[in-house]
């Protein structure tokens, strides 16, 4: 192994190559089948609406439940174009942008831990708990907001480390903190990681506990004002037409029961996020691989494992006094202190991320459609994983192998999920082909009623959009020509 690494050391990558490697990893996890994927769930109405009424219709549509996210949808709508492939590419690039922003922000926090930060970014890019990447029109915008938030965190730390630039960086970081927070409630808990990050950075100055606490509160105060303003606005002023803020009502009527319920939800979320999401990837080999493209799953895992292990080994090659980056390098002299900090930041990220869905009375589950809440947990889960490996595994070689295995299994898991999305798209196309073949001239004003449609990754009334696109392609008014209704309440509302 040493001889091989020495032969190719002349072309070993530097840390500037990390964004390219992260893009490659995102493509392995999410991009292999993008030419076979389509529109799912809320993507349909958000694709159809601007086609009929123009991009600004998105601003009006979101005004009743997420008023600040509408302008982002309108501005970025031309980027996705008019094909499913364009939107899938948009979704992957948006996710990659968030991964790179996360990697950049963590480098600002821990500039001497570039290796570990890169590991965290890789784990974040393929975290297996969030399985809705291919609902690209919706989550592409969410990842853009997450990118802005991570930039804000990095700018905050940058201002701490470069006081001469703080007059520019602090206002910029405040603006880039406020917009994602007001646009998407999933950022609410993540924003509370900022004081802990400030605390870690100020700890490098050797200040006393009291002075460090005082300076942390001083630096965090402007962001606290932004966070508190959002809390007041969301809890007492703005009423979402879609999500009801139940916390104030519940805590008033049953304070003990509300706190107990929160504790149960938090405990389950931590277990699901840190254990079940990762161990669930081992089920990849418990299902048959007798159909194309599912039979390529093991190949995807092997390719990813080779890519991650070789890339990270080369990245670390000869970076320290060791002659071989794969030698048994002991844990750094901080006694595993970085690992503890990463785990602490990670667990806080998960616990705080539970607040938005719990406040709205929504379940957190590792299956569609409730796995969308793991969007808030991805950063915390990745930090905890790498911090945990850093803390319990004493050699770099062992950490690299374990991390490479977990990342490759997560990549294979996403590939298998993409296969299920591809089959759902095929099933949807078959459904509408059958519908147009059997009812070629449906009368305008028709309402289709059904108890249930055996289509995955669709819910609510999302299929109203393609129904009208097919049967009323020239309708450019606000009046629906056709409607699709469920006879009974969907199972998630029962």
C-alpha cells in the first residue's frame, strides 16, 4: 500500500479538491438515475402553477403558510427549466452547494481540523435519514436556504477571527441568518447552535469562564434578537394555513403532559437519527437484486467505498510527520477534545431540530413523507458520527475504514431509494396513460373521486396538477378544469 501511494503521491489531491470530491459523491448517491426520474408529491403543483400563472404566482401561493420562501421559489424557477432532468440536476447541485457551505463553515470553526471537517461533510452529503432528495423542486430550494444559513454561521466565526472585518461580516451574517429562519421553520432549532459555536471559538483565547460567557452572550445577542423576533412572529402574529402552532395551547392546558411528550419525541428522534438511520443501510443486502437497475446497488457501494477510502487516504497522505497517512496515527494531543465538541454540537443540533415538527404536532418517522424532518438533523447527525469515531477509535486507519463503509452503504441506500422513485414515476406515467386511454375526452368540470391510488411518493391533491396539464393544457385561468379528490381522509390524517 505504501509503494502504491508513493507512486501516485505526485498527483495527490489537496484540500482545494474537496468540493469536487463532494460533487462526485453527491452524483454517486443521487445522480445515476436522474434521467429516469420525474416529479413527485408537491413538486407537481409547484411546477404547474408558474406554467399557467407565471413565476410570481408562487409568491402568492406560499404567502398563506411560508410567506418568505415564495420569492426564492419565483426567482429560482427559471433555473429548473421545463424538464424533469433539469429539475433533478438543480436538486443535486443545490444539495452540493449546501454540503460545500457546511464544509466551509466548519473549516472556519476548526481550521486545524480540515481532515475531520471533510469527513463530516462527506457524511452530511449522504446522510441516509433524509430520503426525499428526488422531490427536487421543493427540496432544491430548501438546500439553497440551508446553504445561506451555513454561510451565516461561517461568516459569524470569520468575524470573530478577523475583527477588522466585523463591520462587514456581522451585518452580512445577520441578514443571511434572518432570511432562512423566516423562510423555513426547519432552521429554527439549528439557529440555536450559533452560541455554542461562538463559545467554542472564544475558548481558544484562554479567557476565564465568566469572561468567555460574557463575550459569548455579547456576540450572540444580535442573532438572539433575530431568533426571538421570528419566534414572536411565528407563535403570535402569523397563522399558517397549513401548520398549526400547537405548543402554546398544549403547554397551557397540560404542561406536564406536554413536557413528557417532548421528552419521548426527543429520545425517539435521537435514536432514529443516530442509530436507525445508519443501521438501516445494512438492509441493503437483505432484498433481492434480480431486477435492473436494482441489481447495480452492490456495485454502487463498492465504487463509493473505493472512491471515499482512496480519496481520503490520498488527501491525508504525508500531511503530517507520518510518512504514510494510513499508519496508526494516534488521536491528537487534545485527548479527544474535538470529538467531544463535535458530538456535543451534533446532539444539540438534533434535539433542537425536533422543536419545529413537534410544535406543530407532526410525527417524525424514517419513511415517506415524515422523513422530511430529518432535513434538520443531517448536520447534527454527521457531526456526531465523526466526533464519535474520533473519540472511540484511536487510529486513523480504523476510522477511515469505518467511515468509508458507512458512507458507501448510505450511498447504496440512496441508490436503492432512487430505484423506488424511478418505479413510482413509471407507475404514475402508466396511470395517466391508462386514464387518457380509457377516458380520452373527459368533460371539463369533472371531479374524479377515489378511495386510494396505488402510487408511491404522491399525496394530498398533488396529482390534480398533472391531471389538468393533460386534459386542459390551454387553461391559463385560476379556475381548475378538473379535480381529483380522495373519498376518505388519507391515512396520515386518520
